[in-house]
């Protein structure tokens, strides 16, 4: 049986996350730990420091570290929500098409040569519209198993969105637009700015509100609709609110980072092994570990090669073996 981490363990993990964020600030090809510490000391004391170091610290490293924390936490928190809501350990945040819809919006924006902010807005809107379409189909069909109906509708919408992305890639300029589209689909924090980080904060906060407020009802939803309804839970309203919250934070994260897979699938399992299935503790644990995981992956991405490796490649390299182990071990980790 897996060892359960208590409340003190979560605070210890949070302290470790802060230390990891400080370490991540000092990793890079230009400015090392000594240079970053000198820039921090100059900023705190008010001294005139190296302007180039200050630019690297405040305009490059800080937005990147903050973005990794927020995006990793958002994807892992959404993954934990979807896995519990659909009672399936192999569910990830893109199960309802949010990642595909966001990708189609961004790809269309790149194809139309829109500015960066417009591309991010199109990506965010595409993710929300895709899930809205899935939910509308699920409500219209009203199958015997609402969760299964939503999953099947998500697969159908995902196929349509994937076809749209493929069509745009064929029509795109192979020397300019196609490389940009390919790189965006692989996920990266390279061009992340402070404005990008600030722009997704409202959506992340709003999306987390229903997840936090309904965290005890989430435990009942994992029992199934009939059991939850016998305990006085309005399953349709609760499901809609939880899906809306998880979709909102996923769309916000994907809109500025591109597709970073496996975090929402792998990290909730690790958190569940450590703190158990109680969503009141699983949600914060998943978010802490998700932020830490993406920080580590991002540090590897900018240090293991002469050119920066897209994050989607590294997360897949780690996530796929874990997925195979999960299949080999059956449902022990889920139970």
C-alpha cells in the first residue's frame, strides 16, 4: 500500500516547490547562479547592477518560471478533476477536446498571420468552444451514462478538430507558417512574457473557484451518478461546473504554452499514490507536483542541448513509460 502524505507533507512539498523555482531562475546558458544572485542582491539593495543581467532575470527567467508553475499546476489540477469526474484513470485534460480546440484556434491564427496576443486569444476561445460543443452534444443526446456520452462526443469533436488542423498545415506556407505551427504544437515557454503570465491569471483563478468550492462533492461524483444523487447531489449541475472550471484553466494554460502533454495524465496518479483519492487533498497535491514537474522539464529543455528542446517531447519521453507501467500494473494505483 502506498504511503499517504499528511497535511504537513503538502506544506513541505510547497516549500520544496519554492526552492525549485529559485533554482530554475539560475539555470540557463547566459547567466549562472552567481550572476543571478548578484542581480537579485542588486535589486534588493537598490544598487545599480548589470542591466543585461537584470533583463535576463526579470524579463526572461521570472516570467518563464512563473509560467511553468502556473501551467503545470493548471494542467495537473484539470487532469485530477477529469479523472475523478469520469471515473477513469486514463483520462487527461484533452479528453473533451479543449487542447484540440485550442490548437485549432492557434493554428488558424498563425495561418492568418495574426499578432501574438490575437493568436493566444484565438487559442483560448477555440478550447472553450470545443468543449462547449461537446457538452451541447452530450446534453442533446442524453445517453444512459452521461460521462460516457461526453467522452464519445469529445472523441468525435477531437477528430473534426484534428482534421481542421491537418488541412491548415497543408495550406500553410512551408517556409514560414508551417514551422511556427509545428513548434507551437510541440509546446514551449521560450517566448513567454510577463504580460502572458498576467493575462492568464484571471482565467486560472475563475476556473479554480468551482474546483475548490465543490471539492467535497467531487468525492461523491466519483461514486457514480446514482449514488451521488441519493446523497442529494445535483449531478448535472455539479458536472457542468467542474467541467467548466477544468476547461477554463486548461484553455488558459494551452493558449500561452502550446500543447504540453502527459502532465494531466501522469501527475494526478503520482499525487494520488502519495495523498490518496480524497479530492480535497488530491487537487492541491496535483497542482504542486504539476508545477514542480514542469519546472524540472523546462530546466532540462534549456540545458541538455545546444538548442532548446520543445517541452512536449520531454514530457512524452517521461510520460509514455509511466503510462506503460500503469497499464502493466492494472488499477492498483487508481484504487
